[in-house]
């Protein structure tokens, strides 16, 4: 029976589901248009639905590529070449591509294996999985704005944890690997925690634009940073007491490694090279955040960005040679070591998310026309609850950063006209969209988690995500309803 069921599942994955994906992507050309959506809007929406079906049933790679190509047969991109060009020139896609290549070299060097083994054998971590996770999550969260790019931070975290999971005998069907990868991705949210860092300019810009005046550092810290910290605490509590993540293998594995003697972190020549490359990369990412902006080196590194730093470092690996005459890096091997599932998923999501809210689709007008009449007839608390829930729901299927830029400036004036603090609307939108982890289309962080098919199980992911998102939504409603009047009272209309 099990063999027959396995064969049937394989047949569906090979033949039936791909046909369903293609039909869904094409049907937008024929179904009636629901105003204010346009024909282009219907085409893009059904291509996106087809991509979601493919991601859920067939994998991440080919549904992402097919979705991008299908956009080339719509009014949005006009040709497949133009649609593919939108993905290949997307800044996030390009940054991810070059970072994946460089981190493939670092991972192959074995450096992360040694570092991971050293950390888990320390007294504070050996046999204490929750202490280790709290340390790791908060360390990554604190470092996030200094690294400069949440994708880079998450790749560092993934590369660090993967060797631990392998050495301890974990598989993707167990909850612990998925929980670890999800927790690392949440740390990417903290790239905006420091109000004084350049990375926070985007978030401060959303807040200031929506409320109509600058937001102070104290207001920013209390209204953005504190809720983020609360969300990470809720995630840890969810794993410990609700999902009840099984950590037995970590307890046993860390003690075994400790007994084997990992007190000293001894590196071979390849690992030392990997350490140098990692150090050069981190310096290139961190220096622009800590050096004076007037310095020439700061301007140069800011201009280079993650793409420049990664490409220059990779080129150096392909030029410099070892004693045997071979180059330090093997480009073919580096390309083989990267996660194409993760990369194509991210590229596809970036393109489709931009297409969904583009002016020609009518999507923004459709959502606004649905939300504003409801919100204008409810109490302040009802307003906050509805916005948080709707934003959380919509953000699972549309890039959360886009929703923040679109709806914060739209909804803040609605509250201001009613005599309430506009920061309430901004916080409700911002934190309503932050918990987009139920589908790969929700955010860059979600895409990286779903794309990490080596360690992430969807079943285990939902086991943690659903209760955590519910708790985070409740927290979002409370802070959005109370914090603005406590810390941003100057924004309330007289």
C-alpha cells in the first residue's frame, strides 16, 4: 500500500500538479475582471496563484522561473525576455546571487563546522539547547544592522547552524532544524532596530512620511525596536512551551562533541583561508556603518555595497593561487555549492510582488476600497485589530515591505482625520505585515526559510509559525493601540 501511495504521489508531482500550475497561470486571461482590478491585474494574480500551487506541491525552482516567464505574456512585462530581465536586474536577486557564491566557498572550506563545534561545546551551551538558541538569536539580532543586509545575516546563520545539525544527526523531518532556521530568519527583522544606523533610514522614512513629521530616536526605539524584541521572546516561548521542540539530539550531541575535545578551535589551511574571506566580507559590510560618512573609504564601500564586496572578493579567490598553482577558489565548485532553489524562489517573489502592486493592476485601489469603508466605521481598537489581521493575511501573499510603503501613508490620515494618533495606523500596518512566514511570498526572510529545503519542513514550519503568529498579532494589537499615546502624544491632533 505504501509503495502504491508513493507512486501515486510521484505521479501527481510529475504530471498532475504541473498541469494545474499552467492552467492557473493562464486562466487570468479569460476570467471576468473584478473592478477596480484590470485585465493585467487578473493575469498577474492568477500567475501568482499558480506559483503558490507549484511551491506547495512541486518545489521552489521551476514554479518560480515559470511564473516569471509567464509575466512576459502579460501587459506588465510584454515579453519573456523582459520579464526574465526584471528578475536578473533586481537588486535583491543580484545581491543574493553573489552572496550565495561567496558563502559557498566559505562553507566548503569547513570553517563553519569548526566554529559551530566550538560554540556548542562551551559550558554555557553544552547540553543546554535553549541557552544556546537564546544566545544565538539575540547575538544575530544585535549584529543585524551592523552587517547591513538581512540576507547576509541569515546566510551567515544558516551556514553556522547547518554543520551542527549534520553532526548531531538531525533530518529536515524533525522540528529542531526548522525551528532554528526560522529563528535565524527572524533575526533579519532586527536590521532596523538601531535608530542611529543607516539601515533604519528606510523604516524611519515610512514612519515620518506617514505621520507628517520626524520621529525621534526614543519614539522609534519604543515603537519599533521594543515590539521586535517582544516578538523574538514570544518565538522562543512558543518553541519551548507550545510547539515543545524536541532538543534531545542537541543535548546528547553537544555533550559528545565536548567529550571528544573541542576546547581549542584549531584551523587547517583551507579553514584559515575561509576565515580570512569571511573576515574581509564582514569588514566590508560593517565599516560603512561605523566609520564617519565623510571619509573616502566609507563612500567607496557604500558605493560598492554587498555586490561590490562579494564580487571583488570572489575575483580575488579566482586570481590568487596556492602552492600547487591552483587558484584559491574553484568557480564551478562554488556555483554547485549554492542553493538554486532559494535563489530562484527569491528572484521570482521579488518580480511577482512588484507586479502585484504596480499601478496597472488596480490591486492597491481594490484593497483600499475594501478596507477604508470598514475602518472608517469602527472604534480605534477595532481599527487596530482589523488592520493588523488584514495586513498579516495579505502579507502572506505579497511582499511585506511593499505593503508597508503602500498602506501606512494611506491609513495614517484616516486616523488623523478622526482625531486619533496617526502612529497607531503606522504601527498596525508595520507589525501586521512583519509576521509573513506562512508562505514564501511574504518576505525575503520567508523566502530564504522556504527555500532552505535541506533543513526546513513545511509541516514543522506551520507547527511553530501558527501559534507564534497568533501571539505576535495579539502583541501587535496591544502595542499599536497603547504605545503611540504613551510615547508619541505630540502626534495626536488637537
